[in-house]
């Protein structure tokens, strides 16, 4: 073996040692954590106050330990099934619009899914590599990422830097229905379908991926109230109601406000259209293939409506959730729009 080969072998063995000690550390951590059955497969671990899916526990810890935010970074943060796919598409199209102007390079959203364009930290960037190269984890500049990790558990560099966070929340009734049906689809053929009563009870007790939803939303809500230049808090229902004004808020927050000329040329409406449910769902790239997490791309598009919960939840479920929403959110200033079907007042 020559000197170069021997040095390579030494580095490889060193990396193996680091990986091994890291795996041992994680193994020890897992043994201390409360555990519950997951909705799809694998377990949920109660880690730092939220239910972390077993499959992403290691990536979440790597993300916390190793990620170094840049001041120019943008992070899309969401609770699952609250509009992640939509917000990724909107943020990508708004932030980089000058790089893909009309008549120029083909827009990447025609050939890549929103989840490929804006990578999840825990399901993608850190999934197989505890320490990825910071220069290569996002091909666009400024860097844009996404996460479901709660605010309290974000890496400190995200909070200490000028990195901006865009958060989207959705009324918990529609969110629950979306997650329940999504999870059922992804369960193995030999697994029974999820009993709605059982998962609803788990959901109300906060036991679902990254739950409880109330703590998740409230942490980001409070952060947005304390520092509106750092955290933008959006609601799925507001986007549904008036996408143009919400896009303008987003562009201002990102520091790339739409110019008068752009507004006259209809750029805002164009972005809204390109990112709309119907447009995205019809793209070939979103119909075929699997996300890196193994989820079929098409499963991120179901109905995309506000108020679909009324087709699934029983009156007693609605009553329980209503009570919980009051209990958790009253006095916080955070409210939800459930469509015209019920009023929570
Ligand atoms: P994730 O958090 O697991 O990545 P996310 O995109 O938040 O997924 O959830 C998918 C939901 O957003 C689905 O809602 P539904 O089950 O109530 O239909 C999906 O239909 C909806 N969705 C996806 N893309 C859009 C879009 N462009 N506009 C509006 N809703 C969308």
C-alpha cells in the first residue's frame, strides 16, 4: 500500500469509528425515550417534547448538531400536512424568480417536485449523512431548506443568525384528516387500515409525527410575534382565500418585494397559478416516482381544500377537538378558519 492509499484507509477507518460511536450514542439516547406506535410504520419517540418518527431521529440530531446557518438562508418550517408542498413551491418561485425569468431557463418546477427543489433537513439532507458539505446541500443561492422540527428544537445557528423562517399552519381538523388518509395510503398491504377513533385519540394526545400540533404552531406563532422580521407565520386558509396578498407578504418578508412593474405584468398571479394545486398535481413530475423518503410524489396531492374535515369527523370528534383548541390556544392570539361549517365562538 503506498502512502496515499494508507492515508485514505486511515481516514476511512476514522470515519467508521466516528459513525460507530455516533450510532452507540444514538442507541443509548433511544433507550431513554418514551415510545409509541407510529401511524405508518416504525415508532414515534418523545424527543425534546415532540414525537419524532424513528426514521428521522438520527437525522434530526445530526441537523441539530452540525447545521450551520448562513444569514442569507431561508427555512420553510411546517407541521406535517399543513401546506408544506404548496409553501415550498411558492417560496421557491418567489425567491428565485429573477433567476428563471420568462423566456429564460426552463423553470425547475416543471422538472422537479417542490420536495426536490426545497429539501427537507430530516428526510433528505441529513437522512444518510450526518455531516453533509454545506456548499452542496442546496444548489440555489440564497440557500432554501425545509423542516418539520419544532422551533424549540431548531439548531441554535438558525435562531442566532439572520436566517429567515417561513411557517405555515392549517386548521387542525383538516390537517388531521389529511394525515390520517395519507398514513392509511402508505401502510403496507398486510397492515390493517388505521381506525379513525384510535388515531384521532392519538392525535388529540399529541401523538403523531412532530406532534403535538398545538405546541408546534404556538412556538412558531410566539416567535413570529416577538420577531416578525425573522419568522413569517402564514395560514393555509388565508392562502386559499387570497393568494395574491399572501404572496406579496411573503415576497416582502423574503426581502424580494414584487416591483410595480412585476405587479403590472401579472408576475404575482403567474406564481400563484404555477404553484396552484391543480397545476402542480397535473405535472408529470408530480404524478410519477418516489420522494427520497420513499413516498410516491402523487400522494402529496389529495384534495387541497378547506373544510374537508366535515366529510370525515363525527360530531363528538369535532366537539373534542374544539375543546382542545380552546384550551390550548385561547389567549395566544392564534386562531383558525374552519370554513363556514362551524364557528368556534
Ligand atoms: P407534508 O407536510 O407531508 O410534506 P403537505 O404538503 O403539508 O405534506 O400536505 C399535503 C396537503 O397539502 C394535502 O392536503 P389534503 O390531504 O387536505 O388534500 C394536499 O392536497 C395539499 N396540497 C398540496 N399541494 C397543494 C397546493 N399547491 N395547494 C393547496 N394544497 C395543496
